[in-house]
């Protein structure tokens, strides 16, 4: 499967809440670089992250635009996050089902037919303003 098709399948799985489908596309040593905090290495930590996200947020990505890197194994993706804040987290506003629409982007790498890196970025102060 081509790099772009792998990435599109990953995001389709996300939007369908098919987390196992997402995990099946990941390299066992996936490097996940979140907007805040330290990178997570490996599927086990990524699985924990997905569970946490499912508990706290209900999100769907729209307006997706993909940019293939010259090396053929990297992709940048811009999108709009359409979400609902379900469960509060430490140091963040209280959650009571607030809706938000937020621009975001990810950078992904594919090696040997599996996603080996996911780095996601968004404007946290804007998100806090939207849910406050």
C-alpha cells in the first residue's frame, strides 16, 4: 500500500473510531510526538493515549489536506478538529460537553508499510479559549 493510502486509512479509522484499525497500521516502535509533553514510543503507550482520548474527547477530522514529502515516506496533513470535550483533565478547564472547532496538523512517516511516526500540533491556548 502506498504511503498516502496508509495515512488516509489511518485517519479514516480515526474518524470511524476504529482504534484497532489505527493500531494495525502502526510500526511496533511507533514514535508519537504529542502537542504537549514527552514523546511516546511503542504501541502500548499509543494504545493508552487512544483510550485516554476516547474517554475525554469525541472528535472528527474534516477538511483534510495531505502533502507528500519528496522522500515518498513522509506526509504532512492539515485538518480541522470538530470536537466535544467530555471529561476534564488536570490543568485544563472543566468539561461539560463543550463543542470546539480547531485547526491542527500532523506530520507522519511510513517505513516498511507501517506508520513509524505521528507528530501532532495545534494551538492549545486557542483550544482552552474555545472550551472556557
